[in-house]
C-alpha cells in the first residue's frame, strides 16, 4: 500500500471477510479510559491515517473515560446520545462519529443507536476523543464479535483519533510510531509495569471548549514552528528516560522527563505562526505553585495537554500535602491491565 491509503482500506484489511457483516449480538458495550501522555504525540506524518511523527507514552486514567453501548436499530440514520442528550445530526460531533461508523459497513446497512456516557469534560484538553474512539472500537468488536487482537483494536481506534490508540489498555502504554506507510506497525503496546504508588491529580482550571483543536494546532506547529525540528530528538531522549524511570519506579526521573516534555511541546506551539497558547492565567499560576513547592522540597511535577488544565504527578505518600495546596485537585485512581492477559481486552469491563 502506498501514500494514498485510505482509512477504509485499513479497516477492510484488518476485518477481512468480517467487514460489513451483520451484528452477532443484540448489543455491544465497552468502557475505555482516557489517557495522559507523559511523552506527547505532537505532529503527524500522515493526516488521513493519524500516523505520528514520533512515538509517545501515556498512562491511562482508571475509571475516567467513556462507556459506549451500541444497539442495531431499524432506522435510516444512526441515533447518537451523549450523556443523555440526543446529538443533533448537523453537529460536528455527530458527523465525525457517523463518518467513523461508515468505515465498518456497506452504505445503508446496520444503523446504530450509540449511547455514550463520558465522565470527563469534553473538549477541555482531557483527551475525550481518545476514550471516545477507543470505547467505540471496543464496543463494535463486541457487537460484531470480531475478536480482534489488541494491536488491531489500537490501529482502528487510531483511525478515529491518534491518542485513542493508547486507550485500549489501563496502565502505561507506548504508541510506537512505526515506519510503514500503511501504519500497520503504528499502534499501542502495553508496558509490562505496574506502579501503584504513582498518583495523578487533575487540576481543572477551565472546562470551556478549547479555542483551537489539537488536530489543527499540531498541523500548524509542524508547518510553521522553527523549533519543531528539535522535537523528534527530544521525544527519543524522553522515551528512553521515561521507560527507565518506570522500570525502576524512579519518580523524580519520571516527573522531570514528563514535565520537560510537556513544556517543550508547548514551546513548539508558542513558536508556531499564528502562535498557539492553551494556557490561561490560572494555568501559569498552578505551574508556579508547583515550581515553588518543588523548591521547598516536595517532589511534585505536572504535565499539560492541548488545553489549560494541569495534571499533577506525585507519589501516594504526598497526597495529603498536595491536597492541602490544591484543594480542588481531583485525584485519579490508576488501574493497570495485567500484562500477561493483554492479548484479550481485559481490565476494561463496563462498570
Ligand atoms: C497527546 N495530544 O499525546 C497529545 C498531547 C494533545 C497534546 O493526542 O488529530 O485528539 O485526533 O489524532 O489524538 C490530542 O490529539 O489528535 C493529543 P488526532 P488527538 O495526548
């Protein structure tokens, strides 16, 4: 396959004879966690297939994510409900979702009722598309009884949104960039590591919709930032450091690499033209608080994605201290997929 491979070519290749088949059950249900990148995905080498310039590495956020329930319906249109609200068929959300479902069926077959429950603010830089597309793919896998491998599920989720390729598992996931032009080697891989003492705290400073989508912002950065050429090497270095930190449970090493990676990503955006800045004054205040507390000896780090919110990184033993300085922080309970069971999709029960 060459440069003009379309999403549907990949879907048909993965599903083979199963493509366009009828549902095998009355419904398909799945949950997928959202994930936060410790080493970011920022820039694509292929827009159509969401193939990244670099690999990235994330931690999934336990029960924070999206549940999807799919049911075949006798109708001419799909019906999409998000958190109890029927989505208008003219909305960008509805169109993007139906466009994705169309990859898996012949025209005019199997319309679906899609019921999505998300427990994270949509469009606030908390990777709502990551858990959305991952849970959708997992639910389709149930409904149509495809029995795909986790690598294939990750590839299908990537076609919806790049970061969704990492939301197929709980725990640490590396999305390997791959080299192939068709992207068949570009998918998530679960790291065989569990770190129960690691804590993530969400500091929501705004849940307003972001001013520019991450999709557009990363494209603009690649096209116009003079700093972007330094990004692939920075990622390569940080990935080595992060894997070492995870293997040895070296928290300070992990925190430094993650914070520095996020700041470098934002530096590439700030140097794009027109510049992209997701920070609001409260974001900067929170960063300054973290730096001050660190100077006072608290091992506390942060990361920031394509939005104003800050994600704190710390160890369980410092939870009370972090809470006393950030009273509104939401502490996330991390979960880990048992690595040896990862060939099947475990640890992602609907609950
Ligand atoms: C990440 N972000 O690694 C980076 C860091 C935002 C900042 O992945 O165009 O929604 O759907 O592939 O996955 C957000 O980008 O973009 C993202 P598409 P996506 O988490």
